[in-house]
């Protein structure tokens, strides 16, 4: 088994593609919170949409991209990876350089002044 590190920019593109596939009638805005941060800093992604799926549905779909898990009992952050099967059938451990994803939708705030 080998590991793959997916850059934050590549993860954002994968997030866009997955959202388009899972929710084809919804338009999402997906962006890296601060693309200039050093890769050792916490990296966040913002996902915004006006109408369509619930926040919980989108969070469930995007959970695999989050590289950090917060334990509410201890208050500590813990790193996490995900496993996938490659096209050749090999088990691969995937690390996304995205620590957290903020889902803000469905929202009407972009329409208000």
C-alpha cells in the first residue's frame, strides 16, 4: 500500500467535480480560503450555494476531503486519512491538504445587500 498527498488546489477541483456530479442542478461556489498560506498551516475550503441540497447532505458528501477531525470531548484536532482502491485494485491511503470545509447553504445571503 502506498500513500498519496493531494494538494489543496487539486482537492478544490475534485470537490467541484464531485458536487457537480452529485447535485447536477445546483451551482456551487468553491474556493480555497487563503491560497497563499504555507502548506503547514490549517487550510480551509468555502462551499456556498443558494438553493438545492441541505447543508447536511453536502457535508456528508465532502467529508472525505477533510484532513482534520475535531474531538469535542478533548478539544483536540486529530489528522485523518482516507482509503480508496486504485484503478489497478491496489489499496491507497489518501491525504488531502484540506483541513476543514465550511458549507454555507442553501443561502440567500448573496442576494441581500
